[in-house]
C-alpha cells in the first residue's frame, strides 16, 4: 500500500482547524524570540517499509525479530508507516508551527550492505522528504546515524571494528553529497553513549553485545566515526552547520555512602565525559583513560576533537547510581531513586532542574557551545482518543516544566538556541516496543490514524505565543 500522493498537510490542517482548547492551563515559558522550535524522530522507530526501496536489514531488524528481545513482541517492520505517510506527518509539524524537524537517515537504505554500492532508491526517499519539508517551510535537520547499523557491517564486527569509523565517513560523504544542497543542519551520531552502553555493554539494545571490552571498543570507534564524519561532511560541502548529539544527564549517588559517591563519579565519566571530553578537550576522562589507551592510536584524539557548530543535547532526567563491584559499567549499577521522586511510565525520574545542571556543565567545562535540546519528552500511558484529541496532561506538564528549566538555564547564561520535542509520533520505542509511548501525536498502530494530543496543542500554543 502506497500513500505517496497523500496531500501534504491533511492532518496538520485538520489539527489546525479544530478549536484548540487552551492546553490544560500549563504555564507558557518565556524563551527568546529567535528560539527554534522543532520535533524529533528516528528512522527505524517510524519509517516501517523495511523491505522496500532496496533497503536491507539493520541490527535493529535482527534484534527486534529475535524472540524475547522486545517487551511487547513488536518490531519496526511497519512502525508508523512514515515511509509512505511522510506528507501527513509533515502536515502535523506545520499544524503545530514547528520550524524544524530532526529526522535520521537509515544507513541500510543508502548502502544496504553498509559499504560499496549506493542505493539510489534509498536516497530518493530522503530527497522527497527533504523537498516536502522545505515546501512546507520546515527546516530539515538530518542525523545520519540513530542506531540502525546495516547488519552486513555488524557481521564484520560493527562498531567494535576500527574500520567502522571509515565506513561511517564514507556513508556521510554519500548523504551529504546528495542532500547537503538542501539540508543545512547535520548532527552526526545520536547518543553514541547510549548506543555503546545499552547495545554493547549490557546488551538490552541491538546489537545485543555485552561486556566492558565491547563497550570501550564501540565507544571509541563511534567517537572516531563522529570526528571522521564531521571532516567528511565539511570536505564534501562548505557552509553546513555541523554537530552531534549526546544524551547528557546529572549522575547522582543513590545514597550518601562514599562507595556510591565514587560509583556516581565513575558513571558520570562513562555516561557524560566519555563523549564530551574527547570532543571538546581531546582526551578521555582520567578515570577510564587506561581502558581506552590500548585502542587509541596516534592521531585519534585529534581526529575526534573537531570543531562543532552546535551540540545537540538529549535530556530526559538524572540517574541514581550505586556501587556494584561486579557491574559491567566500571563497577556501577542503577540504584534506588530518592523516596517520593516523581517518575514517568517507564520509571524514569522527572527532574527539570537536571537540564539546568547539564547546560551549566557545558557552560563551565566545555566552553558553552551553541546548544539545542534535540530530544526531551516523556513516556505515559495515554487514554483512547476522544473528540479528536488524546488527553495527556502529564506529558504537557513534563514539557512545560522542562521549557521553564530551559528558560532558567538561558537566564543563567546557557547558549541554548532551541528545543526539539521527542517525539512527533508514538513510535517503536526500541526494547519497549510500541506499547510505550512518547509521541505528542498518538498513532493507532492498527489503522495508522494519527491523533494530536494535549501536549501537541500545548506546544502549538507556546510556539504561537513566541511568534
Ligand atoms: C533516546 C533515543 C530516542 C528515544 C528516546 C525515548 O535515548 O535517542 O530514540 O528512544 O530516548
């Protein structure tokens, strides 16, 4: 079933035409006039069409089809069928007034075997998407890698193979050559820290590898890939705005014990500094430098320390860590949350002030780079649609409180220039499957009907008030 001819904007116009109830009286923050408002998605989580247009499997196809890996047994085979329904989804962006859209490009659509022969049909899809975004007045922000490595490359060791840095640079060259004339903003990797930790150390994400050595190797090679990707993009086309995306969070001890404090410091190095220090200072954090040392060849750190025009920060909340001598991540483990700490439906702690802390850290320790929140949002169990709306007051409140935190951070001197909501659509939430929802627009995965939520209407109001 193809829906390429769906008129751009159907859903958005509809959403715009409905009487917009003021969104549950959430406070509207005051952010700068030129603050950029966007929404984010990623390829495997929304596109579906996994066997169309010459695409071959990624590590997430393999992983999601492995029994027991995904909590609700779903896969990304269809997801939001965005591959066919992208015009309707662009209508949802314009319906709320979003000015920018961060999407990812599926490497296995472009180079189905990971390297070698370029698949034009894959590039054509992103051509259509980008052209439709531009026609709708939405600035495209492309991320070449949001965790969907071609399976063929995993078969050659994936990110644990040092050659992966060159595979990635070659791939970046291909997508920038084709789309760089219309896509000004590029963020290289989505959350290499999360991909390294969950995919290569604890194995709950694709490719399902485990152990500290795999983690160190995947993390170093992704850092290197990011550096080589930035160089490749710059060489391919001048004038682009280039950066990358890290998941950053305050890491707090689960108790006041000395052992837990030390564990928190170690996990802070693993979660935050292992990406930030090489990029901005050309070194690995002291606590783990010896673990990386055998992999770091002459010139690697200089190759990673590339200038960036922006840093994307994905912020969801803090982590509370305890000492865990057998724990795969530097002897740390997730500990209990402080009593009374509010959480989302995934049990993630809610702490908007953590965003102020993270941005303060960038200001104090990393030269206050131009920053965008490239993901922020929350998982909640939503009610069924009623009168054309899914009422999600908790998600709207979550977003409102984080926008207020963003405003406080800017007041304190953060170089924060915009906010992208995660996510435009309910989607395939990795190991959680389709049951766990982060969208500001609900998706009925049976019918593919999209229904804006209260949080969408809230953001629409906020954006309108800033224009
Ligand atoms: C981030 C991922 C994104 C989504 C959100 C909830 O870590 O980048 O794909 O899963 O978490």
